C-alpha cells in the first residue's frame, strides 16, 4: 500500500524530532495514520525456522515470542544457558504450542560462533531468517577472545561470521541486524575500528559499531545476493530494555514514561522477518518504513572510507 503524502510528511517530522518518533508516541501516531504496513497474516511463519541471537532478555525475548506467535520454530541463541532455559520455560508457559530450541554461543567469540553455526547447519538445513539481536555496551574498553573491541565483535563481526557460516541453510532467506538510532550521531571510523584513540565512551563505542552495521549492510547484501539472502538493518526506537536500564540510567529516568516496551521495540524485526514479499535488501528500517541512513552531512563516509571499512571487515571476519 502506498502511503499518502500527509502520512509521509507526519512520519518524517516524527522521525527528525527523535523524542516523538523514537518513543511510544511515534509508534502510536504511525499506527493510526493511513498506510501503516499490514501485519503478517496468522501462521505466516508456520513450518519455518528462525534464529534469534541475544534471545534471553529484552528485545530478544519479545522477538522470540512474536516469531513463535506467527508459527515459526524459533532457535534461541544465548550466552548463559541457564538463563536461556528459564526464559524458554516462561515462554512455553504462556505459549504451549511454541516451537523453541535453545542453543548456546558467545557471539563475541568468532571461534565459538563458527562452532555453533556448524552445529545448527547440521540440524537445520532450511533456515528462513536470522535476527541478529545480541548486544553489548561494556563500561570500559574490552576485547573479544580474538582481540577485537567488544562492541564491534558482538554487533558486527559475530553476526557477519555467523551469517557467512550459515549461507547454505539460509539460502533464499533473510538477515535482520538490530541497529540503533544512536548511529546517526557517529561517522564511520574506518581509521579506528578497535577504538584505540581518544577517551573510551561506552555509548560512543556502541553507536560506532551500529554505524558500521548500517554502512556495511549494502555491501553484505551484494555479497550474499548470490544465495538470494536479503539483508535489513533496523532500529527499535527507544525501548526500556535491560541494556538501557543498566547502562543509561539517567536517560531512562528522563524518558521512562514514553519508552517503548520490548514488544514495541521488536515489532519491526518481526515484521522484516515475516512480511511477504521480502523487503528490499540492504536498507535501513524503523517502524516498518525505510529510513535515511544519515541526518548530518558530517557522518557521510567517502567512497574511500567505506572501501577501507569493507577491507577491514573482510579481513577481520575471514571473508574470502
């Protein structure tokens, strides 16, 4: 359905205002406007397998629940298996027919990611979608087992390595990367992917890695198009997640009345995984609508910067 001009104008105004567009206010207004993209039909994912990383808290739980409600067999990837087991049991208690399978892996550990992907591929030959939701915001600069800055490892390298290893079962499927609106404030730092210069900031590190996700998505989409795999990045708006509660207490105190709940934050991830036909590949989404990837000229990378970033990613992730 083509959205009316007034709907597009109001939507754009909400998007640029941040406070309105990223909160429950923006979602409520958009849902009420003509042209809101339709929900996937009941049973849209029946018989299909979907993998969700970071599946034991916040947006991950809501994503698992939403996909299960559409009939998917959901593979829950968690780092803490005991916590993941409790979450799966709680979901089954309210959704007795939910098809859930629990897996353990540390997305920051590329060797562990490859181990997990090989095990999943051996058991699941046909994977409809992967929702890369796992997140991290360490309070001080931290490195992964392979020596990469942790935010980059969790948000970019782990997802890329995992997807690359799952290209066989994922052929014809979809990849959804959960990004952040915070990336709008950061340029692509191809000169410092390890965050070794300047004073370390958890929020800046997080936003930088999310900028990398969005900038690399079109290049990854081109690479994986050989297998008819589509790629989408999205941001959930401002949601009251455990990450926000733990890492951004002052922000949460100021915005809590209008923060989205987990289900509202996960809505677009679920929609991107389930809607037919698959959305255009390599694009950035929020509230079921494609969004611009830049709001400020200073964040736009040159062709040389993007090429340098792609070269670093290819080497770091072992892409051949």
